[in-house]
């Protein structure tokens, strides 16, 4: 078994690649003091591979977990100028987040390009991939939770307990929580809609919309174009980058 890790800004996702297939696991807050309880039932992995945008301290915490659990050191992956037919658009390729790079590789492998990849996490990222494997660049903006937090910290009178999850409901909110929920979704959906229009022009084609990340299900109803949601898109790309071979990795 090979354990694949995706350490985001706030959560850790993981998957097992075993001889009998690909098995995504749970999503776990990185603020915890202990690894996911599900890891206790896992066989000792031959390798632990992954990508992290969570910073050095989170990487050290995760490494401590894998050492304590299995005596394995994580192999952290990085972005490169080119891999598997995908060409990185960044002037400094290594500075492209490994999560974004892995998502691009996974989408290209699945022959989904031209595609606009939207990762709906703590930050929302948008990346455009042309049919020939050229990464055309992307956008980064505050995600759902970060937008709500900005309103809480930057205003005196906008106060709400939480932003409800689930279906969009009414177009305009009738209390502060609903108003923040609707406004945040509209803002992020508008960003994606604009990205799709620009990508159509750049690619001279109608691009597909591919969503991943914890808020993908929440955002999808606000986007007029049909979107495909792949929760473990980044994990699949990380496995590919690490040379993991499993029939279940293909979308």
C-alpha cells in the first residue's frame, strides 16, 4: 500500500493506493494533535507521498504522525516546469502550488482539456489547461470561509453565528447569515463564470468546468455551466506525480 497525502491550508486529505485499487479516505483538520483515527486500521505503507501548501510546521507535524504510526518519512513533492505533457505557465514553476499542479496533471491524464479547474478550499484557485497541455495560468481569491471571516473582522455590525451549508435557497437572504451566504456564493460563482468566458476565448473552444475542494458541492449550484465535481482530483495527480500505478487513479 502507498499512502498519498494532500495537505491544504486547513485540512489533510489522504488516499490509499493498493494492488486492488484506489481508495480515498477522509478529510481531517490540520489543527488536530493526532493523526486521523482511521490510520490506526491501515496496513504499514511501503511509501508515504504527498504535497503540502500548509507550511513547514504542518509538514513537520504530519511527518511526526507518519513516523510514529509506521516509521515512514513523507516524500513531499513539488511543482516543475513540465511533467506528463503538461507545461507550467508560472515564470517560477516551483512557486505554483503543488495542489494546483497535481490537479492539472490529473485533468490532462483524463483528457478533460480544455478545462477550467476550480479548487474550492480556504482559498479558491482557478487554473486553465489547454487541450495541448499548456497551462494558461490562473487566479487566486479568498474562499468561502475566508470571505465570511473578513466580514466579521472588518465590520462592526455584520454579525452571524455561522454560514449555513447546503442548497442555495432563496436568491436574496432575509437575515445576515443568509445574506452573507448568498453574497459569498454569488461573488465566487461570478469569478468562475468570468474565468470560463475568458478561457473559452483563449482556448477557442467551450472549456469544461472541473470542481474540487471542500466547498465544491456548495458552489456548483451557483454556476450556470454544468460542472463536474472530483473530490480527490489533487490526490490522483499527486499519485501520478509520485509514480504510483493503480487502475483506480484514472478518472
